[in-house]
C-alpha cells in the first residue's frame, strides 16, 4: 500500500508504533488503535522519538506499469535513481494502476 503526504494512514493494531512513527516522519496523518495499555504506552513513547535511519539516503522509485502490457514488459529491474549518489541504496516498487499517469519518487533524508 502507498500513501501521499497529508493522507491518512490507519493502523488498527499499533503494537510498538512503527507504522505511526514512519507515517509521522513522512508527513502523513495517522490513526492508531491498540487494546493493550503497555503497547499503547510504548507506541506513544516511540512515536515521539526522532527517526533514526542509516546514513545513506533511502530512495523509493515508483513506476507505473500498465496491467494490459505483455507479461515480459511488466517486470521491472532494480535501478539507482539518477538523483541518488552512487553510495545510496535504491528500492524500487511497481505501482500497478490501469491507465494511470503517476510517477512518484519518495526520498527520506536523515537530518
């Protein structure tokens, strides 16, 4: 699943709070629900802590793939974003959308 900044992320089983923490740091709104008090307390504490990621920039490149395309054209090979340094890692995910017009790049930088 994917969301855009400002959209709402719903986490019905918050647990340790990883999903709300990432949602907050990616400028998403979030609603979480947890029935066990110790997990709710842990999640609240964790959400308030600063995000700690590896020094390299995390890059996700989302490419549109036409669902009507021949099977061989649906497979995408991993690639390094042109905007990334060579030492950075690249994560590529296909965004399947029939006749869509979207191409999105998500970058998270450590401050």
